[in-house]
């Protein structure tokens, strides 16, 4: 059996950038910094340049090639000026670059094979004075630079690789996992990856850290790491309970059976349409899929909207009385097709539904209810059950597919762009045979759905 | 439109016994009392005789012909002696009579067309000293005799007729309605039927009365009438929330549209098998009936056991995931055949069921759960949902009829005699066509079920 030390050493070796890669990065970063400083001089601006992120802190994984260059402006200039000057300098630093938009616009481009973001921000006194989210980043870099020696930086790389391997890396809203900054803080907090994973295997969430012992707010999250540079912020706010549990699960797996595949999992073998159909059919559920063209928005907008739409339609189905056994959002690799999959345990319902009235003792309401139904030939009752009137009236939706195929789904809470996309049209697939054909678009998602792992 | 006064006057006329009936009753009662006193003398016993119940209090309805004769023994004799002497005297009072058994044995017979119960009891100082439930009855009679004048007795008769008309009369455990004693106390409390019904139409249960202002216990019942002869007893303990609501509903009906049919409803037109089948089919539920021979026990034992068995099997169905839309106990008029009817909204379920494990953070349990399922080929998962492991495993029962047809129904809470009866065998009817055939046995029950009224 491989030992844990062997595994960690091998991972360390694989994820540590070689001297050549480091050199090329330094050269590129220096070039970019020079360009930026020259542009600042040209424009006669009171700004400075800072390299931030994992490449600045020496915690990037071999092969990752992101350089983040921040141009810091004095806080007395207006937001409009910041954006204007920021873009001017960005285009001079990256002449081939193009504009993108996060909290404010920035320029993205490429230099010597590295992906470069040139982002304007405010140079504020402390992280609690920030005027936009990116203003915080330089403080993070400064905080960690002072605490990460080469050994810890190595452990950060191994831990980040572990998180990637188990699918819990990234604070984007698709993953809701551990950000790079959070990973680094945790390694620093425990003094290395092994004590961190040993502790994580035993965590009882909520787990709270406050490295600078300056937190002022309580958070309702399973993992709370008070930002050392901002007492009001939980660095792990976006990290889901599921990803905390995932880290705990795989930490235990690593100790029980140390293996490289936890860090570098091989690609899953994807189900064929036939296999998917057989698996679906054997469950004797009624798989039902709403398929539509993915709205053209960034993932951090898209996934919350898909999640909200899934929950909205699921709640609509439940309100109508249909049982949803499991549900999932599936998106194809190209991000073009989105699927809201509902596996129903009940797809048809009686023609009648129970409608409970008020207690008979609440005279006005009770009399109103009784009179509203007593002459309604389509209803059974009113009759008494305990202290209340009850009627059985025609059910609006007796067939889940008909419900999903109707405008009724626009009455539930949907993400705004998803609602637009569904308005443009969607395809409804019902039953194992039709849903299994989704392997043509969302093969990985469907395989994960039918053979889910922690 | 008929006025309320007209209706009440007509009812009063119909339910008040004619002079001839009263005279015959007095004669019969006097004869019985003489016989009893002679028998007491013959046996040289320290006992006395008391006529109790509605015929003693003048509150019986014309045509009702029950005479209750109580023989009261001193409290120092043993229970065995009481039973022995009580039966001896009973048989001398009613030479053609036969023995029956309630809390203790008594003799039942007939004199001049009247049904006579001759019941032994203890002559205790006060109703709180009673040694068996029947000891209380003489106190009730004495209490009411002192408070019921001819007008109030007339209102009692009309109120009792109203309760019979709406199906809420009787403290037996099939009806769970208003006893005669309770009806009389309520009429006395309000000083007549009209103020009583006016008040009842506006009741907000729990409604509490304590005529003697001596109650010592609190009760959790919708209607509480502290027994004037026993501070620890709620006279209305057996009265269900449904019957309290029923009284409220029909009191309002009576004021809104005074009519004789509330007191003397005509027989319902019963559904034919064809009509029953059509009604059942139109509901698109899956009616399912467990039919068996009624156990040979008194109604006050039978109905609680049937109710318990219905609730037990319904809870078993729900636990297995089957939806029960409505359910009912049906018994044929002869009391020979009992039916537990379950109208299912879901009769079949997926082959898989969801099984939630512990939170991943509870390490020992979580690891045990994960290891129990990770290599089980019949299961999907374990996977993570939020902070927990979940597996999908084969469901034990996917078909409600198969469940009801199996020994699994003996695992739920059943009445003990019902369990015996089911062990002897039962028939399972599934679907509208089969269940509609029940009109041959439980026609009235099935009609009430399919066309229920308050």
C-alpha cells in the first residue's frame, strides 16, 4: 500500500511549477508591470501597480497560467474616472486584449502564453474601506505573502489539487466550493495540509476560525473563516454544506486509503444511451426533462438562476401534488443546452383534490366556505372532518407532463433569464427512452446523476 | 317560509308522548317498582329501588320505550354479593328476562311493550364516591328532576330529536355524540332550546361549562361540561370535535332555513352498484377495500377497534409512501361485514426509495453508513445532499394492493379482535368495479362515503 507521505510527495512534485515555468512567469510579470507603470506615467496619474493572486504568492499549480495585475488608483477619483483610466491603461498593457465586465470593466489578454487580467481598483487604507470587491484583493496578497513560506506554499498547492480532484475547488457559483484564498488561509491556520485534513475529517460544522481574532459579525454558514483583512466578512460564505461534507468525506478516504486518484481522478466512463435508458427504466420513476437553450450570461449568473428555476418548478410540482423523487440541473460542456431534470415518483393524480375549509366555529369564514361549495355540482361535500369543513373539488392538474408543458410553470419562481429562455421555447422529454437520449448533450451530467458519488 | 316557531311547535307535538303513553309507562314503572320492592323484602335486603333515565325524568321521546330500574345496595356489600343479589332481583322483576353484561351483569326484559333494564348499583353518599359507573346515574336523575320543569323537558325532547336528526345523538363509541344527560344539562344551562342553539351556532371550542362551579380538573375536549354531581368528570368527554361542529353547522342551518327535515330527515336514496362504480371511477383514485367478517363484540368495543385498525393500516400505507386520499370504516346494517376502505391517490411507486444517512460530520455513524452501502450493487450512492449521505435503495413495496394483501398489515396497530378477524381471512377489492359491488353489503355507508354531508 502506498503511504500518505508517498502520495503527498508525488502530488507535490506534479503541482510545483518547474524553474523554467517560474522564470517565464517572472519575466512576463515584470514586462507587464513595466508597461503599466509607463502607461501611468504617460497619463500622469497617481496610481501604482501590484501583482496579486496565486502567481503573485507562489501558490499556483504547475500549468495554471493566470497573472492578475491590479492598478490601484487613489480613492478620491470618481468611479467613472477609475473605469476610464483603468481601461486606458489596460489596453496599453495588453494591446491585443479585450474588455470584460465583472463589478467594473477590466481588460483581459495574453502575454507569452499567460492569461492576464489587468484590473483597476481603489488604493484604500484598509480592507474595511473598500469601494468595490476587487479593492480587497491586494490586502489578501499582502496578508498571505507575510505568512506563506516555501513549505506552506507547497502544501497550499497540494491542498488545492486535492480540492480540484474531489470537485470542491472554486468559489464560483456553479461549484460553491473553496476559493484559493480560503484554501491558503486554512493551510496557514493549521500549519500544513496534513493537520488541516486530520482536523477536517473530524469537523462538526459550524466550524469557525478568526485568525486575527477581530470578527464582529456572526454567520450562519457551515464554515466560517473571518477575513483577516476584514472583520465583517466570512471568506467561506459561498462554500456549501455539501462541499464542506465533501472535504470531510475525502479527507477520511485519503487517510483510510491514500491514493493519487483522489488528486488526479481519471475521467468517468460515460453511460451510453442504452445504458442510461436501462438504468432509468429500472428505477420505475417517471423521468421528465425540461430542455432549453442556455441563456447567454456568465456562469455566476447562470447557475444560481438554474438552481432557482429547478427549485421553483419542483415546488410547483409538489404544490400540485406530484412527487419529485430527485431533480438536477444538467448543462452540456459547451454551455449551450440546459436541462432541468425531474424524476417523478407520481406523475398522475386523481381527478379530485382535497380542499380544507376553515373550522366550523369561525362562523363568518365557515358559512362563506359552506355556501361557496354547497351547490357546486362539481364538488363532493362540504362534509365535516374533525372541526373543519372539507370539500373534494376537481384537480387542476392531474398529469405532471401536461403541467410542465403549460404556462403554469411561469407562475413559479424562475431565474429571470431562464424565464426568458423558456418563453422562447423548450422541449419536454418524458420517460426513460426520451430522457436517455440526453446523453447526446449532457452525457457527463447524466452519468453523474445516475451514478452519483460523494 | 315556515318560521322557526312553527317548526319547533310541530316537532314538540310529535315527540311529546300522548297521555295514553304516559299512563301506560307510569303503570308499567309502578308494577316494576312493586315487584322489585317485594323481591328486596323477600330476600331481606337493605336495598331500595329507583327509576332513572329519560322516562323517569319525563324527557323521553314519544315512541321510545326504555325503562331503567336501578336497585341500590349499601356500599358495604361486596361486588360479588351485589352481582348475585342484583341478578336474583332482576330475574324476579323480569321473569322472562335475560342476563346482559355492561360494567357488571344486569337483567334485560320486556313489560307491556317497554324495554326494561334492571340494574344493580351501590347507594353511595355522593357521585364522587362511586364504585362503578352506573352508581352515578341516580345522582344525575335527582339533579335534573329538580331543574326540569314541563317546559324545559319539552325543549329537551325537541333538542334530542334535533340531535338524532343530524346524527349527533348518543354517547356510544360509534356515534361519539351527545348523551341524553348532556343534552338535558345543556338545555338547563341555557334555559331552553332556542338560546342553546343560538349560542351553539356561535361557539368557539373549547367551550366549557361548570353548572355547579366546582370543577377541579382541566380537560382537553372541544366541549367540556363538568358533571354537576362529580367535579372530576366531563359529561361531554366522548363527544367528538366533529359532532360539536355538526351541532354548530345545523344550528345555523335551522336559523337560516327552519325546516322539519332537520329533525326528521327522510331516508337517503342509496346508490346502485352502477352509480357507485361511475362515481368512484370519475374520481380517478384507486379505491381499495379490506373486507372481513365483523368480530362478534359489542359496538362500543367494535368501533374503536375498527377506527384504530383503519388508522393503523392508513399509517402503514403512508409509511410505505402510498398516498391515501380518503378512508372510511363501513359496516353493514346487520353488523356482519366490516370494510376498511382506502381510496388511494398513489397505488404504485418507484422501484427505488430514498434513504437518508447521518450528517457526514458525525464521523462514526457517517462512516458506518457509507461503508454499509458503498459496495452494495443494489443501491445508488451513497452521495451527498447538503451535509448528509443519501442512498437510493430497492423499495420493499411498490404496489399498494400487494402490501395490503400481505402479512405486512399485521405489523401496524390493529384492534385486537380485528387482528384476529383478519387473521381468519379477508378479501381485498381493488378498483372502482370491485369496490362498487360493496353496495350489496354496505350500501348506506358507501352512499355516505361517496356523497358525504355535514
